C-alpha cells in the first residue's frame, strides 16, 4: 500500500506590517518539513521574527525546473511543504503557480492559507468600484505592451496593475494614451510606515509623480467612468 503523500500549503505572508500574519500561517510554517521561498534571505527575516526554525529551500523563476522535481519528491514521500512569496499571496504575479500546477498533476493535496494581498489591500482603499475588477499584474515592458493596453480599453471594470516605482510615470502615460483620462489611484508602501494612497485622474497622478518620484512597489488602479463620479 503506498504511503500517504504530503500537503503543499500556499501560505500568505505580510506585505509590509509583520503584525498582519495570521496565527494559522505561523503554525503552518512551524510544522511543515520545508518552506519553499522566493527569496530565502527575505523570508529568513520573517521566520526569525516569529521564531520559526523550519528549513528553507529557494524556489524562484530561474531555478524552478530543478526545484519542482525535488519538492515533488518530498511531497510524494509524505513530507509537508509550504510555499511563500516575498510578500503577499503566492501564485499572484510570481512563479508559485507553476509549482502548484505540478503538484496538482501528481494528485498531491494543495491547501491555501489565506492572508495579505497587495492588490486587494489597495483596491478596497481606492474608492473605485469593487463590484467588478480585472487584475492585470505587470504590463509587458516592451513587446505586447501596446496591444495589451488597447485590449483593456473596452473592459467595463476597475483595472489593477503592479508596477516598479521607476516605471510608474511611463506606465501612467501609456495608460492615458490608450484609455484616456480616467479616475486613477496609486497605492505605495501599503501597510508600512510611509503608506501612501494618491487619488485623482490619470493626468493628475502623472503630474504628481513626475515631480515626486515614488518609492516602493506600487499598485495602480484605473476606474472605468468619468473621474468626477468618484473624486470630483
């Protein structure tokens, strides 16, 4: 009779404020055999803060071909594994979904441990409609960028983007070109000491960030209607 397989736990971790971690997340990270982390140095700081001694294994975009078979071997031998991203919920704009997909294909149990998510944190504080939204993530830096934005112009939903602070001005400018001057919100340093949520139109935010270069990863949200409906 084959032995019992382990479980892959998808563990959400704080996006800034360490107090946002859940009791269940801490318990899970303490009891699994291994933690697969996008950046082991960053995750080690989190583990040290909560006195978690579990062994860390690196798992990121460029080593996934070697790591996935190793992690599957541990899971199929009965060991439990947790996967974490640098911050937030694994599988959202990071390579964790490729591990999750591989685990599902060999009939290993996947158990999510819900918690912080940058785009949901930003969305609920934005003041933009939440009844229908589209998470776009990072736009293609070059190839396919224009087509992607052109396709998004017809969506009747709040659009949510992730962006590096160095590219916020360019991205807002490109969005304005293809979508027009819509209501817009940028959230940065969410849950941290210098958290900032800036609301206005795309052109107003473009002007603001042209003078005030943002710091920290940003969430850009674009509304679908007249800016005066929300911020006028």
